[in-house]
């Protein structure tokens, strides 16, 4: 049995050392923890990140605290495995990110002058290129969901000055892409299978809408997820009302469902 780790004083360094010791013990004594690899942890880390995202959107600070702890544990776990492989340890990880932050903030740690947030982002991307990145877009993970990836691609392109002058120009592009999509796909016939060209035009339309959202300071992923949550809440209200009325949704007319749906919109 492992020696109990005493609860430390409420200081960041002691709390962090406690986490390191806990993970070290689990890695050597727990059958499940001993079997884990970076590959087996990967999907769990992604899941924990989404759980943190949900907690943030729900505004649940207690849940946010819990999910941050789970993610912190995962980060220490990866560093522990790296140390076992003689590749890196937690000290290397922490010093590495500190060095990077200092280097990429010359307006704080050097004599570089910036006027605003846009200057900061532009300098950040230029410094990344000096570090050896072959493309400004090279830092966008390939496995990102398409909606998030589109937003990050546009942000990074903007960081080096590749952007529209104003939002009116972007909206014109949205309307242009919508017209091109309509021309390729007969939206009046819902049974018609979209052609490859129509799919391409729809992608262009979404990309331009995401770009317009950026000009409005709207995060498209957050906006869509809030709409998802709103739809789920209203649909579940509809389901509950139908159940209380002794009805099945599949047997109800759209007009009947609309009554409950409109009630849900007022909540």
C-alpha cells in the first residue's frame, strides 16, 4: 500500500507537487494506470476537453474547476510517460512553454511596440514562421472539427494581413456564395441528391459565413453549440408535453407539435 500523501498548504507549487506524486504512485501501483500509453490516453483527453467546453458554455464554475483538474491530470500523465521514455519530463514541458511565451511576447519582454491586439496576433504568427514553420497554416491541427478548423485557418491568415477590409465586403461574399449554391442545387426538390459541385458550393458558403462571424466577433462554434443546446431543450420539452398528453411524436401532426414548440420558445 502506498504511503498516504499529506494534504499540503494551499500554495500552487505544493498542490502541483502533490499531483506529480499521486500520478507517480498510480503509474507504478495501479494496474489500469500502468497500462496506459499516450495513444490510449488520447481519446480520453479529447473527451475531457469537450466536457470542459460543456461546463464553460453552461457557466458551471464548480464543474469547470473539476474538468480543469481532469485535464491537468492528463497533462501530468503524458509528461510522466515522456519521462519513462527518457524523452522529456514535466520540467522540460513547463520550461518549454515559458520560453515560448516569452519569445512570442516581445512587446512585454523586449522593446517591440504594439498598438493593439491585432498587432500582437500578427507578431505571433511571424515569430512562428521564424521558428521554422513552413506555413502560417501549419499549426492548425488536421483532426480539428471542420467548423473550428475553418475559423482557425481564417484567424491565422488574418494574422499576416490576408483579410478583407471591412465586414460589408465579407457579406457580399456570403451573398455571392449563396447565389452560386442555389444555382447548383435545386432546393425546391428535397429528394434530389446534391451534386459534388453543390457540396463544394455549400462548403464555400459555410466558410464565408464563418468569416463573417469573425468580423462580428462571434465564435461560430460557440454560436452553433448554443443553438444546439437551445434546440435540444425545446425538443425535449415537446417530447415531455406529448408524453403527458399520452401521445407519440411520430403520430402527431406538425401543427400539433408546433403548439408545444412555440410554448417551449417562451420559456
